C-alpha cells in the first residue's frame, strides 16, 4: 500500500523512544509527591469501563462518570455533538493521550451521518485508535484497507471542490448569485440547508469536510499519497437517493418561501423566493449535478467498504474494543413546553430549520439515531436523558407522537437472541439529589438481558435521595468578587478568579456532599484549584439594574401583576362611569387613555415610572407595552431575582441570550458563568475558557448536572456488584493507557 498512516507512524515512534512531553511528565512525577496521574485510583485495571457520550454537549454526563470514585472506573472514550463550541469545552476537559493522539475525545459530528450499524462500529474503532494509544488497533484496521478507504474519500472531496470552484467562478453563476439578497444567507433555514449539503457556501461551494463523515479522519490520519487510488463509480441507487435528498431540501426552501412572516421575518418570503429562482437556474444546475455525483460517490465508497468488512469489523469490535455504556439524550427543544409554540410559530412563517412531518421537530427524530447507535455498539447499559416533557404526548401534522412509547418500541425492535434490553424510565428532580437547582428530567435506563433479571431496570431508580434541599447560597459561596464581561478590556471567559475552601462539619450532609464535589481536587494535579475561570457577568442596562433593586429575592416579573385587586376593579369601574358622563371629547380621550393603563400591570407601571423619574434615567424600556403585556403570558417570568434560601430555578440554554431570569439574590447583576456552572454542579476545576460568553452560558444550560450523573454512575456500579452486568470488564486490562488518556 502506497499510503502511510500518520497515526500508526506517530504511535510507533511513541513505543520505542521517550518524547520530550513524556520526559516532562516523568520529571513532574519525580519532583512532586503527588502522582501525576492523580485521577487514577489504585484499583485493578480491569475495572475500567468504556463510555460513549452521544449529544455530549460540554460533558455534564461524562464529568459525573469519569470523576466517580468508587468500585469501578468509568472512562469516556468518545463524545459526539454537532455544536463546535460545546465540543471545545468538552475537549478542554476530556483530553486524549497528548502528543500521541491524532484525534480528540470529543468529536463534532451529526448523528444523522450514519445510517448503518457497521459504519458506526468503524467510526468508533477508528476514533478509539486515533484518540487513545492503540497502535495494534490501527494496524488491524489498516490490514482491512482503512488508509485506502480514507484516501478515496479525500480524493472524492478534492475532485468535487475543484469542479465546484470552476463552476462558481463562471460569469453566469456569479451573475445569478448576485441577484440573491445577502441577508438570505443569514437565515437559519438557509444555513441549515447549506450545512446539510456539506458545502462551505454558495459563493465558494467547496467541500466542507468537517460537516461530513470521515472528513476529520482524512485530515488528521492521512499523509500525502504517493499515488491516487481509483475513485470508482457511484451506485445508481445512491445517486437516486441523493436526487431525492436534494429535492426534499429544495422543497423545504420553496415551501418556506410561500409563507408570510411577521416583524423581522417579514422579508423572508421574498428572499427565499429569489434563492429558489437561483437554485433553478441553468448556472446552478451544473453545481447540483456535481453535488449529486459527489455525495453519491462518497456514500458508495462508505457502503462498499463497510459491507466488505462487516464481519472483520464486528469481530474486532466485540473482541477487545467494545463500549460498555452509552449515555446521552438528543436536543430537547422539540419536547420543551416553551419550545413547541415557538417552533410552530416559526414553521408557520416558513423560517424553521428543523421541520419534520413524522416527528414534529426533526431534532425529535434524533432519538432514532440514538437507537441506531445502541444497535451498533450494543452496550451492556445505556442511559437516555431528556426534558421532563419528553414523556408527554406531542401533536404533529401526522397525529400524536408518544416519545417514550416510540423509544421503547424502537429498542424492542433491536431484540434478537443475543440482544435484548430491560428498560424502565422515570422523571426525576435534581434537587432531590443534592443539586442546588429545581431541574426535572426524563431518564430512561436500559440493561442488556442475559444474566440480569427483568427488574434490573426498575432497580436502577432505587436512588437514595437527599434529606433536604441544597440552597442557592451554598452554590454561590467560596467564590471571589466577579468581574464584568468586557471584550475590549480582556475580561472574557478565560479570566481567572480566586476560589476558597468552604467546609464546616456541622453542615447538613447533602450540603457537605455538594461542596466536596464542586471543591474536589483537579483530577490531573490532585490539588484543589486556587482559582477558577469564567466568573464574569454581562453588564446590565441601567434601567434594568434600577428596576431590579426594587425586587425582593424570590420574586418574578409576573408576581408583580395584580389582576385580582378589588381596588383595581373599582378604579376601572369609576373611570368607565366617568367616561359615560363627560361631554368633552378631549377629556373622554384622556380618560380612555388612562383606562388603558389601569390593568394588572398597574403596580409595575407605577414602579417603573418612579424609578425613571427618581434616578433621572433617559429611558425605561420596560414601560414598553411588549414587556407589560407579557407579564401574564408564558414569557412573563423573563425576570426573576433568585432566592438564596431555595434551590435555583432550572438553568436552560436560553441563559446564553438573556440572563435576567437568573438575577443574583443580593447583588445588582445576573449570575456569572461560573455561578451558573456551580448551580449545575460543575466542579471548580472544570474549565470554560475556550468558548465565548453566549456559547458557554448555553452549553451550561444544556448540560446534565455532573453531581446527578455521578449518582447514576454510583448506582450502575452498585448494580454491577449485585449482578454481573459487565461480563467483558476485563477486556481492556491490557491497555493501561486507556486509563491515562484523561490526562
């Protein structure tokens, strides 16, 4: 084979020589009494279980498992998410094996890339070889032609990029594209369209390999080829599939163009109509044909390689490298109580990028991909997490959608003589388990049948709850003064702030458990960090800050509504009577205007007007009718000053856009990023310094509380002590570096 596998060469070098990085590690171990690999408890190597975290986000679930210090050690070997910012945070905290690794642990990938269990096994094995110290795994993969497979994919991409560049630079293409308003390409629907096509843009439609399967492997694992392997011809059926894929995506744009929008979406119809006209031109048709050939060729090579090597990949996976546990839950906005009306409104306006007729929201269909990964990896145990509303029936254009029932049905369809899962699910609240947050979540647990009894799934939920709540004030203690976010002054997520040990043996046990978790030593150094990052907050508007100073802890915007006031009703009755009596049209108009202000928002209006005058504010934007009217709607809790004596309200991803629902109990600001992370129970050693403010807040809001995840890990470990649910625990005993890859 003319190709050399960069990963194998790099790993082979590491076997026989001491690299500078390795020498530095050895020196560090000799210079310090603390073991450099402090995260590795002294226990038998065979007790390490491999974990795969699907839709991993920033790594809340993995954090709880990897930092569980019990009878078994769990090691996350693969995290998958399609959010690059979240994966940056994940890889900041879950590291591969330093200079010997070709791939990171966390991968930016779209779960819908994979349509067959064999390709999922191949992806997992290649990832494991590239992110951990497994030269023998690389060798076995190359024996079945991995390098040539990746080279064919890369050359197909190169061929398309070259042809696409030529087409997009032609005069007729440039002229037709110039007629599309530039704002069109900022729409979420259009961005999703381009991303699904796998191209960088319409103006420069090169192959966006990081948006397609095997793109990162081609970049990271292959050296320049001495000769180009044959590309082959696309399978006709796959050509037809790509034609249908194109038509489906185009029809989504066309359907959206036929709908009218409101407000900032009012011009979308014209913009999308012009885009459809461009996509129907002869100039673009050449790119369309090239795209169909490219994607069909790619799919053909993938299918051919996987089918030819199906038995070898299956044997290789189950022999020594299988995953023991699969975690994760797909994006939940489709099931969110708040998300449903928003999605329906956007769909009606033709601007929603996730429409799916069968599942209501295409993200809901991702749970089918979760089950496909279960079929491929066949773990002994899986854990599925989602919002509590996941268990409620969801109406779709094609009828009612019962998500838990469908998920159970899909898992049951996997059943064979060798693969059957016992499944159970419940909604649990994180506040019941020492997390300082009122956070209800749907949890489904599954264990592979065999030695395990039928009731093992229900036994999982025999979780020991805390005797009392952990209040918000405990989560906020021990942090130094925060800093205001300032992109110009250098105060960003990487800003370092001191943290202090807080401990009192007289504290209730649930508070001690929480504090010992968030204040635990760094798993690499073995030392409690003296500083942490991201203890920063957004500068509030002056009028918002002044208003908040008049609001007591535990009070929401909607709590200041007074719809049931008798005095308010008397005022309205009196004004209405006066309107009937007065003759002057000017006076009548004034009274009618006054009547319009005497509603449930009157107390809010008086307070806001008072603050505007007293503090001589140039404006008080909260007096706008949009805010006052929303006081009684589902969005009326947009502002809340949190109570220090109770668990925090649920941290959600929207905190990335608006932190006013998380106003500090005593200070004139919202929660900092680090405080939000504390509420979610992320330890202080967990770093967020690689992402921006909006993305970091959002990643924290999307996460599973690591302390809750640790409870799940502990329960699985307990069940494994009672019942042999991991018959293959010892299979990675020969690979000590599995344990070291967290470093």
